[in-house]
């Protein structure tokens, strides 16, 4: 009889936690607007220190 009370308490706890769906998220809350970077900006310029990550090397991928 005590086991039924434990199951009922566990079921009540689960229902309290998962018994309803979360609030709906609207589309305008999921979208973030940013200004575009103009072409020819510093973001497109060559960066010799960061250039290594644009190439694939099997030895580097294998950690050799």
C-alpha cells in the first residue's frame, strides 16, 4: 500500500514538472537583425595569422 503512495507522489511530481507544454516562442523573438558589413571592409581582408584555419591538412586532422 505504501508503494502505491510513492508511485502516486512520483506521478504527481512528474505531472507538475512535465504536465504542460512550454510557452510558445514567437517568430519575432527568434530573429535577430544585424547590419551587413559593406563589401571591401576589413572583414574580407587577408589575415596571415588566421589564414591557417582555411586549409585542410590530413596530418593536422589526425593530430600528427
